[in-house]
C-alpha cells in the first residue's frame, strides 16, 4: 500500500537527507520526500514502522492518507 505522510517539520534538503537515510536503514525501497509540500510518499505494508522511525529522528507524522497504487 502507498501512503502520503504529512510531516510538518520537513523544511530543507538536510531534512530530506536524514529521512532518506532512516528509510534506507529500515529497508524501505520505494519512497519520495517532497520538501516544499512537507510530505513523504511511501510504499509499505507496515505504516507503524515508518511513523515510528520518523518520530525517532525528530520528524513526527501529523497525519497520513492512503493513496491509490
């Protein structure tokens, strides 16, 4: 499933690099970090792993929505 995560603390490319590094570490293969819109589009079967990982590095997910595959 794909989810669009709203992460209000994304503000620059450094944020994008930190998020990308963390997602790579936990084995996420398909994702896109959009700095201007402060969102992360991610394909996962376990959303909680993603949200917990982002919160762990200081980027809590404010809300999310499922998007069509």
